[in-house]
């Protein structure tokens, strides 16, 4: 997975790739893939990729949502019973001694209501297969393989680097602790991110490095260079992709992936792409430089798999969880703007909470029709309506409203949904971009399948076809709630 990789950006840049992306384009099959649901967020996308089910079935509402039992917003991966495990050192894995469960963050797939590919693989192989999910973000790692992979790994600065939670292990696995010592995350804090080829970036993007609407978050400026200095900055840089790749390569031996004739699953999500897109925009110098570096990293990964397993010993599916809306300041749609969630809440009367395209009532009962009418008057709101009447009736809806219906999670969705107009955002950030509107910029992503015996070809796809396609490559039945067919005639 390449987090936040719009099809429109891939099409612009595809001629520049020389590494892993180029190999996929040359030797693999390609599809123009669509997200059929409206909640175009990281957690929802990774859950859809892992299970083959839309949010209405998977149970994943957004990156975070209002938890009614706590009267509080919590992240998608939230699970009080699954604290993140420290690696035995302080931030970066070098300093101090932390007890095994001393980090306040938590993480598991508790919100996921249906099984995923790792679960189907375990059942089909009688537990003999291995499965691991590795990502920069917790919400990517815990959902992308399903409910119970053997291990899910992600980056937590306070825990000392790439780690996991109590949901997956009683203590941080020894190989992750060793990775934190050998290749600590804080080795990158002294780095400064410089563009490798500024002239190429300027020519390809057609914009200046320092453009209106870029930067301004996390203390980062609009233009290169970018000094790291802080873990909050690190995740927006290509150095974070290296952290993920280090863990992925280490997992090959640690998890004995490909060591026997039983198929194994390695799911890797490169999330720095999304963090950078939010700060500088998906068509910025920064995102292009990061993508070109990721192209080289993927080439190295594929070469290593060739070396270990032979060119016919492995297969890969690569796609993205969602696209992105262009920076508002250079939007082609007149009048595009950032809509602060507080503006929607104020229009609704104040007794609501706005999260991940949902409006939650914090004081009940209230007149939902009246609230919807008030929110509809907010400039650049495209659609607002009640969620309850749509549940179970998605096939009766068309176009935008079918996509909205497929994103409504019974029992967890807000009483109302709200969608911005194309080109606009619902965001508290004064700069950067987002991907909260179910329009083409956000719903179409590239998808590649490269496997022994599969001829290069092109087509169209739904993101819900990823799980059954991966299952077909593994030679197992798909997850229970994956209803779409595998791509490219695989079976």
C-alpha cells in the first residue's frame, strides 16, 4: 500500500519511475481502481483492502470517530486492552529503560467486525502459514491483513521505534527490539531532507517549491530543505519509509516468510506518502521526491525477494487506500475552500461533534431534519442527511448516495452524514490538503498485480477486489465477507 496515491498523480508521474513502480508497470497487470464507498480515509481503505468489505460491513467508520459510550472521539485502532509495547528503550530505542507497557497509545483490530486475508489464510492452512502487517501508522497495520495476523507492526516514537501491542504479543518481539538497537529511528532526527533533483521536481510538477497553501503544520515550512529534528516531523519524510522497509526486510527472516511450501502473507503500508501529502499537497515537490525514493526502495525489496525466493516464488499486489484533493489554493474549481468542523458544529446549534464525515449528536433528542437543513446552508457543503434510513438499503441508492450508504456503519456512524463539495475540504488545518470527499480525486487509485504466469494487461477494478485477488494468489478461499471476484481472471 502507498498511502494517499491518487490515480491522477500516478498518471502524471509514471514515466519517471525506474525502480519498483517501473517493474510493476512493465511486468504486471494494471487497473484503474475505484473506492465504491464515501469514507475515503486511511483506516477505511486498509480495512477494505484487508477484508474485501466496505465500511458498512467492516465496521471501520474513519480514522477516528465519536465513541458514544465514552462521549469522546477515539482513533480507529483504539483498544484500552491493547497498550503499545515499549522496546526497552526510550524514544528512538536508545535511551532509558521502559517497562513493557509504559506507552499511553493503544492499538488493535477490535473495531474490525469481519475477518480478513490473514484470518482466511490461517483457516485454509491449519495455522501453518505466517502473516505479518507492517506500517508507519497503527491504523494501517492493524486493519490491512484482517483481525488476527500473526503480528502487526507500526511506528511509535514513545515506544522506541517499530513495535506492536498487547493484542499481538505479550512483550515486544526480540527481533523488533534488535531492529530498534541496530537501526534506531532517532538516527534520522539529525537528518535534513533535501531534494535529489530540484530541476526535475520543478519541471514535472509545473509549480514552485514554495506555493500558497503548503506547509504550516507541525512547524514545517512550505519549501525545501526540511530539517527533521523531531519524531512528529520524521513521519512526513522519506526517512519514515526507510523505517518501514527496514522492518519489512527484517520480518522475512524473523517470521520465516517463504521458508517452506506453505504460502505466507506480508502486508506493507508506506504511510509517509500520506503525511507528506497532507502538509504539501499530493502534487508537490515533496511528495514527488518522496515517491521517487519509494520507487527505488520497492525496487530493492523486489530484488531481495528475487534473491531469496526466485522470480517465480512470490507475487505482489500494490495499490493505495485513497487519493487526495488538490491544495485548495490551486484548485481548478472556483470557490473551493476549507470548511472548519467548528463551522458545521455552529450551524448545527453547537450540540454536535463532527468527525470523519459524520455528525454526532452530543445532546438528544434533537430535530435531525432541522439540523440537516442548517448544515446544508454552510457554503461548500454538497450533501447532508440522516444515516439511519439508509442502513440496509444501499442497493436502492445511486451514485453519490450509494457511496455514502456503503460508508455508514450501523451503531457507530453519526446521526447525520456531511460531504463537502468537490474541491473543498472539511478540515481544521489552515494549510495542506485532505481526502474526505467521495469524488474522483479521492476515489480513484492505481492498482498493480504482478505474479508468475500473469500477463501484462490493463483494466478497471474496485478496491474491494484486492482481498479476493490476494486470496487467489495465495491459493485459498477469500475472506467470508469479500463478495467481489479476483482481478484478471485469477482463481
